[in-house]
């Protein structure tokens, strides 16, 4: 599956005011209170790791991708899909 095909479902997320964004510092400070919410994040990508494939103990296949972000409040913030 191409990257564009994997990202296409994101177009259906609800839109938010582009001036209403969270810094990574805001997310670190208020992380538990933001659980389950759709957020605008203003940050830059520091790195994207290689896609890792794995098999769970019950035999299911999965994949994991780590993306590291940064902004003026946090030097490294990991997102894992």
C-alpha cells in the first residue's frame, strides 16, 4: 500500500481552526487530558524510522512506524503508529 493510500483516510478527520493548535510542550504537560481528542499540532519532523513488521504472540501480523517531531518547546517527541 502506498503512503498516499495510507494517509488518504486522514482527509475525513474533522477540521479545526488552523490558528487553534497545540505545541508539543502543551501536549507533554496536558497529555492525559487530551486523550481521544483530535488536535492540530504545529511541529516539524525530525526523523522517520523504518517501518518495522512484527508478529504478536497469538500469530497476528502488525507494523510499527515511529516519527519524531520537534518544536521550540520540545526537542524530541515520538509518535508511534
